[in-house]
């Protein structure tokens, strides 16, 4: 049973404060979890509580969330059985009492929820992925590695936020990391050679001053080829244009490119990119409130590419069910802090799979050294993870944890490979 819960304020990868929670059980088992934070957040995400005190951390302090962890949440959960994750999460939801966890803060709630699961796993002497997924949890995910950053994650003109490579043809996860790292370093040389800067953005990808998505795609394809891999065979491309960020007054406003596209023009543009580049997956191809656009694109291209709902679903099972009923998207991005508890996260993944949607475990642009999502990717068997580039420890920590999990599983480990991204037509 839970003996003690301690919250503290630590720093995330952008240097902003975030919540870390320790949960200690009666037998001394410790679970520790740190909470991530997004920059291009969906309107319907669970609410991250910030102090708003301009005198401290420019208003971004999380002392009120930490106080809630140490106060009302610790009080409500002390003595509760840690293995009963559903009950723990129900108590967390009830103590907060709001639909979006805005009173106590989803950052407080998530920290306690994840740390409890980790403490329970430790008490059972099980790695987290096995505690969550059982003995069948053996599938290592295809990583979507974000090697060019734009949008809200970088100080450049690229309208699209993320250009990722997915080594679908790797034999195993460690080889996927090797392939990604090799392409990353080839790309660095190519960008440097072309006179571009090779500084990295929030997720560790390069942030060159390119203007158009096609320029960036050209660099990615050439980097894959020059490294000796076949685009589309060994390595596919995945995009997250994060279009909610540039959908204004009913049009897609490509400000960096200097072009405005109507919904139909934007859809035709994406469909054309899918035809001309080895793009296997597009996340948030349409804005969160452009549901008609989502439906049109899914009809047109849903059998050719994975269309991943991030902002439009916010890891919320009710929103996902609307997508399933309304026939839009065919995949969902899973971010634990969008919904706020482990139980709700697992329910959403499960619901997606039963509806024939793929699910992609995901980091946030603001991360920490916490590697919980690596274990969740294997524990849920979802087969895909997006956790940034091949640089910066907040990103590579997750890849490194997956390398360790693969080693631990030994010959029973599987690699999801190209079938992970296959969409139902
Ligand atoms: P965020 O970006 O963490 O800044 O929201 C990631 C994404 O859009 O997938
Ligand atoms: Zn996204």
C-alpha cells in the first residue's frame, strides 16, 4: 500500500519548471515520475497548472501543483493499494473534480498516477513494461525520429513542425537507432555543406532556415539515400505539420512559405506530397477544429498513409470514438499528459486498437530524463513511438531505455517493422 507521496519542482528540457513525484510503498518500493509539457498543445488537453506568479520562473512555476501532490492527493491516497491503478486513478480524478483536471492540475495528477504504477512494478520486481503488459509485452516499437524541427519548436520559417524518419526495414530496435543516427549525421553534413546552420530545435532535430516543406523533404530523402538506405523500403518518412497552429479563419496559412491554402488546396497539397515522397504517416494533417477537412482527407488518402490524430483527439477516448464513428483519421497519438492518468491512457490505446486504429506513443516537446513512455510503448504493444531526434539526452533517454528493454527480452523480443504503420483500407 502507498505509504508516502512527495512532489517537487524540477526543470524540464526547455528549462521550465515541471512536477516530479515520488511514491513510496509500505515495503519501501519507490516509484518516481516526471511530467512532460507541450508547446503546440491541443485546445482540449487536460490542463497543466502553472502558478502565474510573474516574480518566479516568469509565471511558469508549478508550486501549486506540487502543493496539491503533497497535500490533498497524498492525503487521499495514503494507505491505498498501489496495484489497484484504476482505483488510484479514480481517486485522483475525483479529488480534482473537474472534467479537464484543471483544479489540481493534470501535471500533479499524472505525476502521482505514473509514480504509483512504477512503485507497484518495483514492489513486484517487474520492469514497468511487463507490469503493464504482462508476459506478452515483447514488441519493440518503430521509432519516428524527428530530424528536422520547424513550427513552434524552432526559430525558423518552416511551417511544418516535424520531419521524421521511421526505420521500418530495421531487423531490430537497436538497428533502427543505428540507422536513424547515421542518417542524422549525414543530414548534418549535408546541411552544413549547403551553408545552413546545424543548430537543433526543442526535440533535437536540426532547425535550418528552410522555407518550404518540400525543401526539407528533399534534404531528408537525400540524407537517407546518401547514407545507403532506400527511402520507403528501409526508412519511411513521417510528418507532423501540427496544422492547428496555422489554420486561421478557415484557411491554412503557410506563413513561412508565404502561401495561403484553402481546405481543399491544403488536402490536395498533402495528397500530392504522399504521392511524390515515401511518406507513411502524417500527424495532425488537418487542424483540430477542421473536422470536415479530416473527413475529406481520410476519404482521399486514408488507405495510403497513416493519419494520426494528436490535437483532434487529445488522447481522450470520447473524442477518439467520435473519430471512429465519423470516419476520420486512422490512428491516434498517445500523450500521457494530454489526459492525465495511466488508466485513461491505457483505455484509449485499447479502444484505438479494437477500432482498427493504430496508436503512437509520444513524448512532448518539453521532456525530462524520465523514460516511462518507452516502457508504455512496449507494455501496450502499440508498435510505434515518437520521441524526438538522435540528439539531446531528454530524447535519447527513451531510445536508450528501449535498447535496454530489447536486450533484456533477448530472443523473445520482436520489432514492429513496416507492419506497425500499415493502415486498414
Ligand atoms: P508538443 O508537440 O509537445 O509541443 O505539443 C508535439 C506534437 O505536436 O506532437
Ligand atoms: Zn503533434
